[in-house]
């Protein structure tokens, strides 16, 4: 009945709603007051913890100062013993010399008492030599000064320590808490991953250290250290699961690492041309390339490979039958001004309108009949597990090249000159014919 009555009176309905809102605020305030009381108790507990840590630290400083005092006293006493030993040695030396000199004096006095002139003359030269030798010894070695000073010119340098004691104050008491990953903001694209994390609440943080493993559940390595809370790591292996972990640090120490987050890079590679050569002309989408020179110019792909199997294709958009094309892989420092395969660090298939050769370090081998024309597709299958590079023309194998010294990163590469236009196709799974058995080949 009351509800029906309230429905009929809009003003009372509004009052009821306002009372309900006010009641919710009062309940929230009650809960907040309870939280504040709990925090007050926590303040007392934290204060006792700070006092305990501070007393322990000061006790450790006092103990270190007492240890240092003992060390300094022992050092001074060692200096004392050294000085005493030096003075005793000087007393011994002087005593021996004095005794020898006294004996010489007495001997000479007795010689002077000799009444026989002939006997005295016989001993005269020997006596004079002994007297002169004794005099020279006194003049040269018997210096009438202490070899060491009896005083200690030492004064304890306590100014720095006293100043440090006066400046002793509080810093962040504890290392920061462990940061937490933000999975919804972490991602993997192509052969790069982006990792994002959030700091632990109520922590004083100077910076963060980010580590990832090798993509094969191997050891972690540091890839970033700084203040940012997001980091992108490029140049990773394709089709690999990377574990990432992060920790925070400040002047007191470091937090533990968070639990690793797993991120998987792309199974297949998407890439384009990476060339700044003035003779290369790229289409707006960066997929089609031509060359404005009769000389060969090398272009590399925008990503490199160091693990796994990868396949990509080139469509021959234009070819006059006389130009030279070389498809393959190369290291990033390959010479860009010569045909691919002639310099060290590049492996390729050179092909024209009638035949092809395999090339490496300038050597030509495995000549095969059959060339390319406009509209053909040239595919390359890089198998780094087997260290091989296979070439296909319109799906048929044209050549097969073993790769030597494949450590490091290899980039897709081509060299072309005028009258050739090529379109790059990536993001492809290897066709079935690439996964079949490889025919036997002959080394050059």
C-alpha cells in the first residue's frame, strides 16, 4: 500500500531516492572509517618495524666502527714495532762500530809506547790505514741522526665520518614491490614483442629491468633497463615462444622478478624491401621494386632470419629477357653495388631468360636450363634447420644451395638492374613441394 502511495506522489518518490543515495553514502563512510582505523593500527606496526630495522642498521654501523678502530690501532702498533726495530738495529750498528774504533784507538796508543823506532816504523803504515778506515766509516755510514723519527705524524681523518653521521637520515626503507604484467597490453607481431607492466602500489621505484629468454626456454637475458613501463623488442626468432619477466629497483635494492609472461612471435614472416639506394624505385605499398641502373643493385628484406623455415616469392612483373636477376639471402653488410652472390656473405641463384646458376663468393656452379619470363613466380625456401636454400620457378625446383657458416642473421635479398620489375609476396606458408625430400646435389 505504501509503495502504491509513493508511486502516486512524485515528490515523495524523489525523496525516497535521495534518502537511498544518502544511505549508501553513509554506509560507504562507515566502511571507510573502519578502513582508517585499520590503517591506524597498521601505522603502529610499521613504525615498530622501521624502528627495529633502524636500530639494527645503527648497531651494524657501530660494530663496523669498532672493527675499524681495532684495525687502525693495530696498524699504529705495527708502525711502532717497525720504528723500535729500526732504532735497535741502529744501536747495534753503532755499538759494533764504536767497539771496533775503541779497540783501534787502544792498539794505536800501545803502538805509540813502542821504544824501538824500527818496530814502530814497520807498523806505522798499517796503523795509519786502520785509523783512516775507521774515520771514513764514521764519516760515510755513522750519521749521528736517528734512522726513523720517534714521533707519529698521524691524525685521524674523522671529518667525513662525522659529517656522514650528521647527515644520516631515512631513505626508502624497502626495495620496491614486484611489478605485475598487463597481459591485455602485451602483444607479439611478426618477430617482435611488446611487453607492458604496472608498478607495485605504494612502492618507490627508480626504474625497471626487463629480461626475456632465447625463445627456446633457455636462460634469461636483459633487454631493457629504465623508467618506462612498456618496451618493444625487435629482431626475435619467428614461431618462437618467449618468456618475459620484469623487476623494479631503487636505491635500496631490487624486487623479485614477476612470474614470466609467454608471448609467441608470428609463425610466418611479413616483410618488405629495405633499401635506400638511389637507383631503386619502390611502389607506394613498398612491395614492387625496379632499378634505374644498368648496374646490379642489391636490396635486402626488412626482417632477418636466424632460426626455422621460411618461404617467400617474387612475381616477375616485367622482364625483357636480357636483364640479370639474382635471388637469395645475405648478411646485412653485403655489398650493395654488385650482383648478389659475388661477395662473401651472400648465397644466390642467378637467372636470365634461358638458364640459371647458383652463386656464392663469386663462384658459379650447378648450371640449370630454364629461365624466367614476365609473369613467372620465383619462390625461395630457407631451411635454417638443415642450412639449405631452395629455389623454385612456378613451383618447380630450379636449384638447391647448401649454406655454410649460417650463424647470425640472414636477410632475404635480390639484385636487379634495368628492365626488371619484381613484386614481393610474404606471409606465406611453405608449399607442400618445399616440404618434400631434397634431391642430392654436387658441391662446387
